[in-house]
C-alpha cells in the first residue's frame, strides 16, 4: 500500500476533491496547514503598510491506496493541482510505503482495512 500526501493551494481543493472522488477513492483526510519554502513569501498590505508572511496557507491531502492505484491518484493531483503551466507554490506530493493498516471497527487488516466492500 502507498500513502500519498499532497500539499496544494487552497483554491484548488474543491475541484481536486471532486476529481479524486470520481476516481473512486475510498476516503481521504484534508488538513489546513501553512508552510514555508525557499524564496517564497506572501506579500500583503495591512493599513497601508506592506507585510511579508513567510508561512503560506495550504491544504494537505492524505490518501492511502493500493500500490497499483497510487499512480492514478498522483496523476489526478498533478493535473488538478497545477496552476496554468505550473507556477512555483503549486505544491508538492510525497509518496511513502504503508506496512500495515487496521480498521478499528472491523479489525480488518491490509487493503481490506481501507477499502469498503459494497
């Protein structure tokens, strides 16, 4: 199994969530986060004075999937998360291995813990 963590622009989340649901993912976790990257600052004005923020608001998406389905999820996130031709600050995706998953309610393990049978 794979865990896919994506940090994306907040304005992209509505469409991205819809497209991931169309793919048939069983669930995801969304978290409001803020972060900093090299050379990135958000410049705003408050009461006529310029203010630079180095922590930019983002949304973190977490999805656990089968190994075979992970590429489709990543492709969807890249397609829907990209701004135009791609701009700095569009986000980043991390993919890691998941050794085990256990459903608390059913005690199901592995992929059966994350995929619901209909």
